[in-house]
């Protein structure tokens, strides 16, 4: 109970109350579940995709060449 009440300082009473209600709706009465619900709601949205300028794009697609690695191993 103390752990749940401590989250009021960071998440606010409304968010904690909503998380408790969600846990009760799922028939789960666990501090860990309530804190997890709060954490999931707190996570930011995915980062925006940044467009790569044409000057920084690859001109030639790289190809996997394991023979180059094998040649390095033979040299030593």
C-alpha cells in the first residue's frame, strides 16, 4: 500500500486511482501490477523517424562477404 501511495507524488492521484481501478477490473490486487500499469501509461510515444539527407545515404548496398573474414584469419 505504501508503494502505491508513493507513486502519487510522481504520477498524481488521478493516475494512481485509474491504475487501481484497472487492476481491480482485472481482478488483480497487486502492488507490482498497479505500478506496472502506471509505468506503461508514463512511457513516451515512439520517437519520430528522422529522414536521412540524400548526401548521407549509401551509394552502394553493403554485401556480406565472409571470405574477407576468412582471409584475415589465414594471415595470422
